[in-house]
């Protein structure tokens, strides 16, 4: 059974989700809360596996609530506003349901959660994702993974290099490394993440890409060689 919690300040929305959940045997509805503060108190006492979370709520909005959670459960956002979809992707939510939510769309989302618990599906950026969104000068820019040559660390910022241009975004190297697919990207230096297909040649402690040459840190060289060998087998 998947312990489930609903957070929504609209009584009708709570009733609809409550009714939907009762029709799914794998879901165990623990409680329904009118705001995130009430829910947080409950979550300190009870293990929650799946959270249906509204975005626009009093006291604290849904996205801020997610950011406040150290170890969040699986989260399915429920909202009447489509403009939060990109930001929710950055927070690795499982799904984004637009109100009014039809039962078949709800069921599709729940099946995704059930598959995660069965180990058949990953959370957030699924294996079939081919792109990332990064925030650049207040706008969200979509970059396909195969566009990215390498990522360069600049203290609190990153410079994402493509063949023709670069984009500066506020993100840590650790977060970027976790976001990019490990089969395609490898850390080659404390300040560089490289796309394996961008490698033209390796010479000493440098890698030549289609754009320019970047350094290889001594600590990362063995991993780079292993990764390049695998991709060319």
C-alpha cells in the first residue's frame, strides 16, 4: 500500500481526489490537509509515500513547500495553472495534473507512481528525457542533451557551452551532474562536465572538443578514459 496525502485549500478538489483514491486499491489515503503547514506537522508523525499537492495555497505555496522538504515523497502537482510546469520539472515532481482532473488522467499519473515503487520507472528526469531546462536571465531555456558540449563551473554559476554559443545559469556542479544522464556526460575536472560524444581527441591532460580544448583533472582522468572506451565499444 502506498501511503498517500492530499494538500489542497479547495474542499471540492479534496473531495474529488479523495473519491479517485478510494478507487485505487494500491493507495492508502492517510489524510487530506487544507494547507502545507498542517501537512508538514502530519508528515513528521506519519510516513507519506505519495503527495497530491496544490500550488496556489495560503501560508506557503506548493512549490515553496517542496523546496522546504529535505527528503520529499513522490509528488504529483494538482493545479489550475499551466505556467508552473517548467519550474515543477526542475523540482523533480512525478507528474503535473491540470484541474479539472479527469479520472483517466489521474489514473495514468498514479500508475506512474506505482511503477516507481515497483522499481520499473525512475522519478523526475526519466531515462527517455533528451533535454534540460536552465534559467538564463529570468527565462527558461530548453537545451537538448546532444547540443551541450561541456559545462564549465564559475563559482556559484555554470556556463553551459554548445557549439555556437554559451548560457550562464545559477546552478551548482553537483546539481547539474545529477541532472545530466550519466551515460552521456562525465565529470572530467572539478570545474568541467563533458559530453562524451563531444570528444574529438584526448592528449595528456586535455580534451579537444568541437569548440575548444578543456582540462582534465588528475582525479577524473581514469573515469574519462573508461567512459570514452565504453561509448566506443
